[in-house]
């Protein structure tokens, strides 16, 4: 299960649907240039592990009525950090983009990701608060956002195993001291 890809694609689809249909993803360390303005660029993700919540324990879920159980390993939880760059030809268009992004954070505190559930969407640095070099003649504002608690693990870690609670029932009847 490629959870990082699923979460990133869901984030891009959200920005394309709610703010700008031409929102694009750029790798974390790539140099980029906005060709069509206004433009919204997501740069990343950069992974940061939530090490405080790491565990080697396994989880077990029991169904007493069906006499079955499911078990698996807890995945590691990572935060996916993105830089968000809004580019526009003039200040008015830039302020519109900034306002739309701020409103999105208010409307969507959780991002629904298929197969993963809801991941918290957090504004780390508001647009305009992250200083970066602007080598173009465009108006730009930058900020940072984070998708929190994305479960990451290989296929064995994230798969659940189903089995019976009692594999071989043994019933012993004692009558008069004899079994």
C-alpha cells in the first residue's frame, strides 16, 4: 500500500477542486517556474516521523461472537510537509489566492484519503509568512502545510491477519473424579 502517494494525490485533488484546477506538485528540491498565472504549486512532500508514537507492538482485535481475531503491526506515522507557493501576475490576484487558501484550511481541517481515512491538514506557516527567493517578475507568497499522521509501512506491516481465537477446542468432562 503506497500511503504517501495516496495522501499526496488526495491533497492535490483537494487544491485542484477547491482553489485552482491547475495546481501542480513539484519535488521537494526541484527548481520550478510557474508558466501560467495564477498558479498554485505544492512542493514536497518532506517526511518527518512522529517518533514519539513509534511502537514495535502488535494490535489485536477480537470478535468474541464469531470466535475470530485480526492482528497486525502498528505502522509508523509520518507527517508530510509541503511548501505551498502561490504565484500571480498582480497583487490583487495573489491576495485572492491567499484568501482562498486560508478559507480552505478553515473549511477542511481533515483530508479524506481513500483507504486511509481522515488525515489532519495543518497550516504550519500562513501564505506570505515563509520567506523564499523570488527570481521571477511574478508576485509570490509562500507558506507551509502539513498532513499529519500518515501511516507508513511495507505490505507486511499494513496487512492484517485473520484467524480463529481457539484453533482446537478441547472439552474435558469430569465425572466422579475421572476425565
